[in-house]
C-alpha cells in the first residue's frame, strides 16, 4: 500500500511509458505528414470526443470494480484482525472461567491458551503466504509443534489444514475439562468467520477481473491514442500552431493512460507488489495484539512503512 | 472464465460480425449516394452524439447489472467452497470429539465421516449439473450409496433432495450416538448456508436480466450504427476525405458493438460457455480440499485452464 | 416477467404512442411554420443538448432505482423459496428424528408433517394474493383445515395470521412430544426469515418510487420533446433538408421515451402485469418442491411461460 | 410521502420561486444591456456547458445520497414493522406454550400477553414522536401503566427507556413461570433488532447530509443561473431572436433548480413534512396488526392518504 | 461535523486559495502575452472540455469513495451507540433477573451493574482517543478502578485491552452467581459487535483512500487550471472581451477546485478536525444514555454544536 502523498514524476512517467512513446510517435508522424501537405489525415475532433467518452465508460467501470476488489480484500483482512482478537479473547477468558472447577489444572490451561493463540497467529501468517504464493513456510515453525509443522508442510491448502487442527484442539480441551459448557459453540463462531474470510480472499485471488474488460480497455486506449493526433491536427493547423498539437496529444494521452493504469494496479491485491493490501503489516498487528493479550512483554517490532510503502 | 490476457483479433471481430457487416453496408451505401451527389442524406453530427450518449446510458446500465450478476454468482460459489469446508470440518471434529464416550464405535464413526463428506461432494457436483442443465448424473454415483443414487435419479430437484438425505443422516447419527449434544445444531447452520447459496444460484439462472434492457440495447445499437454514416459524411466531405468516413464509422460502430457484447456474455453465468463462472474448477477444488481433510492421499488431479479458458 | 427475446414492433410503438404523437404534432407544426418563413422558432441545438443530459440524469437515476426495486423483490422471493424448502426439511427431519423415543406416535407425526408443509404452501400462496391484492382466497382452502380457513377469511393481514397459526402448531407439537429439544428454536429461524421477506415485499408494494422523480421525469420528457424540433430545424434548414427534421425528431423522442418507460414498468413488481416478478411460477415451484419432499408422487404441473410471458 | 401522481403546477413553481425570480431578473438585465448595445456581457455557450456538467455531478451525487437516506429510513421502519409482528407472535405463542405446565395461571398469562403487546405498540409510537421531535407524549398513556407512564415522561430517551421496561417484564415473566426455557433468549433477538432500527433512525436524524455538498450545490446552482443568460445571449442575438433568450434561460434554470430541490426534500425523512417517511401510517399498521394478533375485534381505523399525501 | 447551513465566503476562498492564486497567475500571464500579440498560446476549447470530463471522472469517483468512508465511519459509530445501549440493558436486566435466587447478594449485584456500565463508557471514550491519536488517557480514570487504569496505561491497544477486562468481569460474575444460565452467551454477542465496530474504525483510520487517486486528482486539477486560460483566450478575444477571460477562468477553476476539496476533507473521518465524525458528541450521548439507564440523576451536560461545528 502506498502511504506517501507525493509521487516521483519520473516513476510516474515510466509507469505509462509504453502509451506515451506510442502517442509521441503517432503525433510526430501526423505532424510530419501534415507539414508535407499530405492533408488526408485530418479527422473532425468530434470523433475523438465520442471515442473518448466510450473509453471513459470502460475505464470508469473498470476502476470502480477494481477499487471494489481492493477494498473488499482490505475489509476481509480487517475482519481477520477482529476475529483473531475475539477468538484470542474467548480462548483466554473461557479457559480462565473454569478456574473454580474441580478438574482445573493451571498448567494445562496455561499451555492450552498459549498454544491456541500461537496457532491463531500461525493461521494468519499461513493465509498471507498462501495468498501471495510464497513458499517460506519455515516462518510458521516457531508457532507450531514440530509434528504439526511436519504434517502441515505436506498439505496442499495450509490455512484450511490449520483450521482443522484448531478445531480438534478445542474439542480435545472440551473433553479433558480445560474448556466446558458451551465454550466450543462460541469459538466455532469465530472459526467460521475466519474460514469465510479465507474463502473471500481466495475468491478474489483466483478470479481475476473479467478479462474482456481488461483487454478491451487497453485496445480502446491505444485506438484512442492513435486517432487523437489526426483529430487535433485540423484545429491546430487552422490556428497556425500545428507543432503545439504534439504536447497536447501527449498530455491527453497521458491523462487517459494514467486513468486506465491506476485502476489496473488495484485489480489484484495479493501479488506482493507495492499496491498490495499490506498483509505483512496486518499480520504483524495481529501478532502484537494477540501476544499482548497473553500477557507477553517483548512483542515483535511494529512494521512501519519504508520509503512510503507499507507491505 | 477467460484466463488469458490477450485475445485473438479474428475471434474478436467474429464476435461482433453482424454489427460490423451492417455498419459496412450502410457506410458504403451512404458514401455511394453522396458520391452521386444525392446529398439529402446529410445529418448534423450532434444527432449521433445525442443518440450515442442515450445508448451509452443503456449499455453502461446493462454492463453494470450483467457484471453484478456474474460476480454475485461467483460469490455464491465462493460461499459454497467455504461452507463445504466448514461442514466437512464440523463432521470430522464433532464425530471425533465423542471418542471418549462409552457408546463410541470407531468403525461406525469412520464410516459416518467418510459417507457424509462424500455426500457433501455429491451435492456440489449435483448443483453444478442442475445449474448447467446437464444430464450426466452418473458422475454422482461413486459418492453415494446405490439405493440413494437410484432414488435421486427420479427426483426433480436433485440438490434439494440430497440436502434432505444429509439432514436425515445427521439426525440418525445423533440418535445412535455417533454425534451428540448440540452437534446437529451447528451443522444445520452450514446446511442452511448451502441451501441459501443454491437458492441464490437458481434465482440468477431462472431470472434473465430484464428483457426490455436487452432488446432495446440491441435496437438502439442498430439505430445508432444506421444513423452514424449519415451524420459523419457531412464533415468528411467538407474536408474532401469522404471515403475516410467508412473506416471511421466502422471503428466507432465496433467500439459500441463490443461495449454492448461484453456485457451480454456475462448475463448468464451458468450456461456451460467459456464466459461461465468456472463451476467445474470450483467443484474440483472442493473435492480435493474435502478429501484431503478426510486424510485421503490420492486426490483427483487439479483442473487447470486449457488454452486460456477455465470451465 | 418477459421471457421472449424479441418484441413485437407494433406493441413497442403503442407502448410510447402518446409521446410519439405529441412529438409528431410539434414537429409538423414547427416545420410548417418554418416553411411559411416564420423563422422566430429557431433555437440553437445546444439547448436540447443541455436539457437532454439533465433528462438523462433523471432517467438513469429512475431506471436504476426502479430496477433495484424489481431485483430486490425477486431476491426476496428467492429467499422465500429457500426458507420454505429449509423449513419443510426441518419439519420432516426433526419429526422423524424422534422416532426412537418412547412417546413417538407414527400417525400423529405423519399428520403433523403433512399439515405443516401444507400450511407453508398456503402461506406462500396467501402472500402472493395479498401482494397482488387479489381476492380468490378459496385457492388456499385445500391446504388448510376448515376451521382455520374460516377464521383466516376474516383476518385483515392473512399471511401474518398464517404465521401465527404455524407458530402455534409448532409449540403444540413441542408439548405433545411430536417435536422436542431445541426443534422449535431452529424452526423459529425460518419463520423469522419468512416474516422478514413478507415485510420486505410489503415495503416495496406500499412505498411507490418517490413521486417527485416520476412526475418530473415525465414533465422534463415532454419539455424535451417540445423543444427538440425548434433546436433541430435550424441545422436541417441550413442543409436544405428541413423535412428530414421530422423523422429525426421522432427517432430521438422515441429513444428517450422508451428509456423513460422501460424504467417505469419495473417500478411496481406486484401488480399482476406481464412485467411482474413471476409470483405464480415461484409459488408453483415451492409447491412442487415441498410436496416432493413429503414423498408425494403426483405433483401439480409445472407452470411454463405462455407466449413469452411468465406470471 | 406523496401518493398522488400529478402535481399542482402552481405549487411546483412556488417550490423553486426564488431561483426562478433570480433567473428572470438576470435574464431581463442581460437582455436590456444587450438591447442598449452594451455588448461586453457575451460569453461563449461552452462556459455554461462546462459549469452545467460540474453542477450535474454535484446534483446527481446529492440526489443519490439523499434518496439513499430516505430509502434506508423507510427500510428501517419496514424492519420495525416486521420485528414488532415477530415479537408479538413470540409473546403470544411462547406464553400459550406453557399452558400445560403445573404453575400456569391463565389470567396472569393473558394479562402478560396484552401488556407486552401494548408496550410494543407504545414503543413504536414513542419512536415516532422522538424522531419527529413532537411532545404529545399523552398519546402513549393508554398503552402503559400509570406508573410507567409517569417515569417515562421524565426520561430523556423515551424509546430506549421503554426497551428497558420491556426487557424487565420479560425476565419477570421468566422468573414467575409465565415464560420459561429459552423464551427470553429468542425474544432478545427481536428486542435487539428493534434497538438497532432505532439507532439507525437516530443516525439519519442526527447526521444531516454533509453540509458541504448542500451549500456548494446551492452556490453553484446560483452561479450557473447567473452565467446562463450571458452565454445564451450571443447565439440568440445572432439569430435575431434575442428576446427568446429569456424563456429559454428560465426553462433551463427551472430544470436545474427542480433537479436540485427534488433531492433536497428527501434529505431528512423525519421532519413531519409531506415528503417524510409515513411514520404515522406505519405506526397505525403496526397497531392494527398487533391488536388483531391479540384477538381484539374493534381495531383503530386504517390511516389513508389525504389529498394525495400520506403522513 | 459541520452543522450550519451557511458558510463564510472568506473561509471558503481560503480553503482553495492555492488553486485560485495559481489560476489567477496563469490567467494574467496568458492575457498579458496575448495583449502583446504573442498569439501562439491559443488552444481550442475542446481540449479543456475533454480534460475537464476526465478530471470529473476522477473527482466523482474520489468523492463517492470519500463520502462512503465517512458514512461508513458514522454508521460504525451508530452501531457503537446501539450496542452500548443493548449491552447496558442486558447487564441491568440479567443481573436483576437473578434477584429471586438463593445466592443473590444485592450489593454485589448493584456494584457489578455500575462497574460494568462504567467500563462500557470507558471503552467508548478509549476508542475515541485511540482513533484520534490523542493521549489524555486520564479522562478514563473516573470510570475504572485504579489498578485497571494503571495496567491500561501500559497497554498498546487500549480499547482491545478493555474488552478483555470486560470479558473477564462477565465470567467472574457467572462463577460467583451474580449472573447465570446463558447470560454470558448473550452478552458476548454485544462484545463481539463492539469488537467488530472497533475493527471497522481502525480499518478506515489505517487505510487512507488509495494515494494514486489522491495524487492524480490533484495533478490533473492543476493541469486543467493551467490549460484553461489558453483554451478560453481564443473565444474571448474573438468577441473582443479578452480581459473577461480572467474572471471566467477563475470561476471555473474555483468550481473544480471546490469539487475536489469537498471530497478530500471527508476522506479521513477521525482526525480531530471540524469535518470529523462527531466522536465527542457521540461519546457524550452514550454516556448520558447509559448513566440514565443505571438510574443516575445528574447526567453530564449534553454536548451541543459550537459556532456551527459539532466535534
């Protein structure tokens, strides 16, 4: 996620360099032909206007959908932050609430709390790696028992497998008395919420924005850039400033190219790019909040934005 | 679902060939008349502009609704993925959680888990066939008992009937002690979710996008293509490039025709076409995830996109 | 609901005949005046352009809202289909699940299942008649006991009264042992859902789309049709094709009139018109699905579209 | 809420009289100056076009938000209708469901049902008065006990206080055996729903649509009306029909003023105006439905629209 | 939040002073050059029109998203008001409902009610300070016990820590008999709702509106203001009123600058600015409502708008 408010102009131009170079070439060509009095290339400006508005419909639609995807992804991860906290709180308060019972064993309960909260954290990191298609699963090792970690590395859908492990741990605790009553019932609510958030993220990851919109947006953008100099040259020549057509065509092409690109980068929010939803920072927040709830003192350092980007 | 980023230009033109041929004929006719000095056919360009924007309103509205339907269908199937996983997890952990009870029978429990998870998979495949109006119900046979499969083939709404069977199996397990306590209560939550997802899919399948919008979009598109050459010919003749009117009319007609078509193909997401929601791939994902949760090793092969299309 | 893809052109024109006749009269008048050299009636075209876009804002807004109402109505009825099925499934599986208990009476249970499912069907039909303000309540008689039917005919809100009866039957079954445990708790979830769907439908039925938007859309449409010939005549006369102004004014008026009408017909989805949400077909689907779940063999015939319309 | 389909033209013009008088004055002035050959006041029409579309963006945004607020308010009250009915049904069926128990007292139960349903009705009326900032609290007296009514008149948030009273009555009934089991649990669901609907209404009441949008819409509207004659006079004088500029400027100003006003009246749906959500009629519906459920025969008269307005 | 309906014109102009000064400078320069007959700087007006509409797309999109964020923030806080009231009502009625039980201790129960309600109020204030990044935590001291306050000041996420404390208090009350049955179960529902509202607020706080849209909106706004005088000067000179170009360029620049700014101020609703969601007033409402429910007589004074602003 981009945090800084000002962008490097060189980076911005590099960003749409293909479109700008294309526009420059066409403009120079049109201007050159015209200077040679080969005047057949003049089109009325209304052609560009009507194409420009058709293009604008496409781009507006694409940008809306694209931003909608990004914001949904962010909202899903916001939900993961909430449900992780609530689940951790339930684990801690429910386990403690049985302290007055006959079969209460303090150490067993403390171990259970710590283990469960660590598995919650592991699930969050696992989902991050799963969505970004990264393979450094050893990051999870410190949160899991050695056996579980070994089995995990062989499973295909790792967050789903961790959910199964967490579910099993809860019912184990129910049967040995660490938990009791309707404790599992309420925890299931948060496991369900987390499973649904994972599903939502996978849906966004696996279903790109409809390719038709993507392809034709780019096609129409290039068609628009191509026709633009032809429909500008007439007016500019009439005013005897034909060479000014070139920068004007460049500026208009730049605006439309940026409009199109800005939507494109938000289409896929889980690709380990600077425009991603900041999964690493969110995982860090969850880890810090949950460990604090356990009463741990030395929390991992807070992840801050670097050079205006937060991953 | 289309996965590839680049489209075959010939396929794209075939896609809107009717509109392009119509536009070509009209343009040639108008140009021919004009060359013969039959000048009555000149219209001001503003006519096209005002019709073009009315058409754009229609198309934008239709494309939005159409994409909304597609994305809702995808989201419903995303929900089916989640709820299937959660239901499978509940089946497994709940059954196992009674292992310490007096009336626990390991074999009965193992059979129950396997059977239930297979019925979940069968329901998902059944819904796919039901929505795509396909008839190869023998695909379900391996997941069901022979008797249930026989009865199923005679029922009219097969996924609904499978839900009834799953419900009955759960209460059967409750009464013989395989399950207990509030297990059925929590599983009902997922059965309910699956029933609602099915209902949502059937709503989209059975209610086409309002025909009025569809019909008048096409009508206005043809009207626009018809009037376009008449309102272009004036400007082009004045510039003495009247023959250039033909490609320009074609390009503008092509852009509007594509805009209209792109929305049309997403209207109905369950028709076994390349623009469908990829039901086969989603069913495959569910089958693999659920079988892995059961501990099965040889999972069915993952369905990948072929030639840029995922079914 | 309209199913057919092609519309009868004569019907379409009848549909907006008032607007077309009005446009024709004004155009002829303007043309006539102009032929008589009474030239004061010329307006610049930009007047029409600016009014046209203001009108377009209104129409787009109205069509969006109107379609939103129709689709919400359809979604509510989709929910009624789901919840009816789920409620029927719960009635059947819950009643059967007590078969192993001491106070189980097979006949009493079978009667209860049949009666409850019939009351579900009666509720759906009652809601249809209630929303369409039809009075043929005798359609419900076969689903209800004679006493309940008599009382029903005297109640003012019949679906609401049927809900009360269904609720009472459930608690009666709880107390005599036909149901038990938390059965009523789960059924209440579906009764609640059905009550909320009813409320949603009544909200749409009783609250027309804001009259201001409706009135001013029509007012501005007529104002636009009125001014259009005045602002077209100038350009057409300059090109010496003044009589061509008449068909062009007619076409543009037709497009805007259709745009306005298309939204209007979907405003009220429960009026027993061809553009209604197909309540009769949905009730038929529910009846067939629920009777099949009861194991009944001779289901009522499936309602199909007639002449391209599904009611 | 406005029910009638046709509006009184004089009322409509009064509605935007300030804008129309302003437009008339400016137009006359501009025309007068121009007739005196003081030609410096001519602006190109494109100025009005660009300002007109910026204004249209503002107005469209404001109307959308404004209608969204109105419809949300209506939906919240639709929810109040549903939840009131469901709560009344639960009160009646739950109380009756204990008729077979040892500690059942018929009179106590009947009193409880009647009292609770009356408190539900009182809550609805209280919310109406609360939202419309009316002070005739004596309307509630007939639904409440004398003591509760006295205390109520001294509380600051009366619907909230009535919720507390209803909650207390339910737990009182739980402890004396009028209710039992999980009855309170299910009723809480509806009390919660009603509390959330109240909160939603208060949010809309207390948070006006962002004042910035309101202020600048009016500012830009007046700026547009001011500049309009200056940019029209050129074209009209060229055609030698300069006096016609005045009615055309008036019509365009009228259209934009109506567009702006139509959104404004729906911004605040709880102000006891003819454009309000019809709270009185909704309260009347709830009162009639709930009293009928109690078996009461002489229901209050149904509130109908008067002169096309429903309050 | 701004309450007043009329804005101070000087403040409004200061608001967009940078854009206006920039526009003034460019206009003067262009006019000056032109007066010196350096005519190369004339551009056709259509350039501004096409850039203006591209800019309008950006601004409309930004304003929509920005208002959406503000309204979501307001809705989340509306939810906090509701859930706080409901939680307080549950605390009071549940505690009182055990008055007939053997182990009831009136003083313990009264202390519990008062303490819990005060912790609810503390949580709300803590969330306000947390979101606005204020540090005057001593405001919370009067609502908390001294020990809890000490620990709180050392925790990093204070509202989250208060939730943990509230959860613990509930289970403590469950075990000593102040509460019982399923009381904790229902209270958890409201704790969960509050946790989710907190998460939603943190999401809006921590995720600024996509910087790309912000940056390019400002860039294109300045580009538009820069090109505007060049494309106006032609028309105005032709009419021999070239100096009038300056105020017209200023007015158009002002309108677009205001359009852009109006959206910008609502992007971040928790910054302790006059355009914030009025957190202080909402906290005050909650405090007053909850203390009244406890039966307290001297409520804190109601926070009113000062000089048209409500914080």
